[in-house]
């Protein structure tokens, strides 16, 4: 296992790092963030960008520094069906999802993809039905002040906040749902913190302290504010612009976090429990192609591929196609089959074929593969 508890000392783990891959929401370079965590003596570190494309870089940087990587994402949630895209469904709230294992990683990728493809309405959103469908292998934190639970508490809707917490607890299981608490000195955070602690006791959930990091040091606050202006197309002089208002969203040490949560020491201890649960190891250097579903009536993928090639050769060269062309095709098919690239050819043929049928512009082909007669026969190249 990646991570072990040393003696009886519980350690705080930063589970909530946002990097340069949360575009214009963070000024953090992944490598800088991991080095800062190493310097602070952290044994584990969590990423929670609003997308997944920084995950692999983060994972590799953590390994380089001997830090356990915890893979997660900050997703936007909609209290209604996320596919409803009108003014009645504009509310969106944050939720933190962390991967326990590879099943969780695959499910998180599906959740995030759904948000960007099906739920996009000003922001990529998901709803409870999607969380229910892909919850396996994931840990859920109730999120920052922008989560639906703290928002309902701030609105004085305590019972509704409790119901939302119970729904998430039911989806992810009692052992994998945590009430998240933060303290960056913001008025709303200070108001809602004891309410969140009270709610957690009511439903039998643990509290977990997180530090929402968007920059390295306090001095980086101004740079981050400029990034927010770029994101929202506003000026620093605008009084109503999006602003974090305080310079507390930097990487804090364990001592600073324990001081902030001295009334709730268990909130810091819980981070280690979560870190221990999260164990992901990526395998690199091995080709993993999507599975291509061949039509009925064919014995194998190779059989279907040969059919497409033979049909294409006649279309390209006519009934009297020269023997040397057929010989070349037979040689190529044997190499493609031996190298395990039959599915690769079929997948590329599938999307190129679709593009041509939809009258999308398709290039003539490039690179060494453009010289393949098999690719030419099935109209991948021209």
C-alpha cells in the first residue's frame, strides 16, 4: 500500500489542490505544487481540478517526489435533471469526488465527460442520477462554500441541507461520504462551519478539513485575481467582479491547518483516513484500444477488416485490380494482424467513414501510415 500511518500520529493531507488545468481559476503549476507539498513534508496530495486533463502530469510529478497522488475532481452539480438547459435550471453547485481505485477513476471520467457532453449549460453539470449510476469506487466530499449543502444552510434551509446530505450519503455509502469544512477567513465559511459540524453529527457522517489551494504563497494573490479577471472578462477596478477577497487560498502547512481547526481536530485527522483509502496506480506503455463492436455475420474483427479491404480495393481499382495490389494488401493485413492493429484500423475507419457521410471535411492523410494500401482501400486516406 502507498500510504501508512506512522505510530499513533495522525497527519493532515491536502486533498483539494487546483492547478493550471483549472483554466484561469488557478495560477498553480503542477510541478510547483507538488514540490511545495514535498517541502511542507506532506506524504500525500490530492488534485481536484474542474477537469481531468491534468491528472496524469500530477500523478507523474507526485511519483517523482515520492508523494502519494490522490486523484479527484471538482464537479458542478445540478439539483434538477442536468440535461434541462433553461433559466429554471441555472443553479450549479460544487462537489468533490476522489478515486479509491481504478473503478472509481473510470467512473469519474464518465461523470466528468457526461457533464461536458450532456450537462453543459454555462458550466459542465451532472445530477444525482449520474452520481448514482457511476458512484462505485468514489469518495464524496460535500465541497466548499459553493456546495449545495453549505448553500442551503446559509439560506436558512437546514432541513433541505440535511436531505441533500442524506441523498449523497445514500449514493456513496456512509463510509465514503464526508461533510467538508473550510476556513479561509470568509464570513460565510465562519457562519456555516458550526452548522456543518452539527449536520454531520445528525446524520452520522465524519467532517474533513480541506484547504482550497489556488496559488502557492500569499504573495501570489494578485496574480490569481488577474487570472479571475481574464476568466470573467472584467477589470480589477470592477467592484462587482468575481474575487476571492482574501489571500488565504495558498498552500498551508499542517500546523496552520490544525490552528484553524483547533476546535475540530478530528476534521484534520480524517484527511489521512481518506488518503489511506485512495490507491490508484496507472499502467503506462501498454496500448489499450477501445473495443470495436463488429456487425453480426462476421467470425472475427480480422474477418470484418478483410471484408472492408476487399470491398474497397474493387471500389478503388475496379474489378481488374492488378495482382501486385492484392499481394500488397495481403502482406499488409498479415502485418496489421500480427502487430495487433486490426481494431485500430477499424476504429479510425469508423470515425472517418462517419465524417464522410456527414460531409465533414477529411484530409488526405499524413505520416508513414498514409502509404498503407489497406488504409487507402477503406478510405481512411486518399
